[in-house]
């Protein structure tokens, strides 16, 4: 899956910007599925915070916000 570079959150006007895909955990073991790391770019309270999402979570978030 190619993750979207930007996800807009309609409910609060936040935006998530894609940072990187994570394939291994902190212990070096391969994860069962990749995690996609995003960073809040527009939030007053969360700006700079990172959020990791699975492919299913990204799809659900896009459908919820009509960002397909």
C-alpha cells in the first residue's frame, strides 16, 4: 500500500502528514503488518505529535473523513 501523504481530519481541522513506514519493532523483530507513522501538522494542541496507524486504520480514517 502506498500511504496517503496527507490525511485531513474534518471534525477538528487537524492534518496528518506521512513521515515513514515502520517494518520492525524496537527489538528489531519484524512486525506482523507495517505501521505508517504520521505527524500532526496543523493542530494547536497536537502539532508535532506522531501517530502510528495500520493500513486498516488509515482506510477507516479516510472513509470517515471522505479523503479517499
